């Protein structure tokens, strides 16, 4: 589950610091953690930017959290994110 992975990556950092590192607000992070919002491509992009060594795990967790395939169309955008991050 992506939320569990996010909490692992946050480790001992405050929500405010971690959210800033991945490019979202603390409020958004809190809403994701309590289940009011789902992490989207912006969160995935921020996580991959901050933790490139965990890229495959982050992306797999994101898609595992979306079994209804609503976000499968984002696969091309994730590929575009990879291209941008590799430059």
C-alpha cells in the first residue's frame, strides 16, 4: 500500500517537512494518511524525485492501490516523468 510506503519513507521527519520534500502541502499529506484523499501522480512524481532508488516500489504501490484501473491511463505520464527525471 502506498500510504504504508510513504510513512516508511517519512521515517522520523515531521509531516510538514516530508510533504515539502515531495512537493505537497502538509494538509494534503494528512488527508492521504487518513484516507480522505488518494495519492495521485503529483505525489508519485514527488516521491520518485526524492527517493529515486525506490522508484519501482513507489510506482508498483501506486498502481496496486488503484485496482479499478482508473489510473492506468497515467502510465504514459509516469513514463514522461521518468524521462524528465532522467535528464
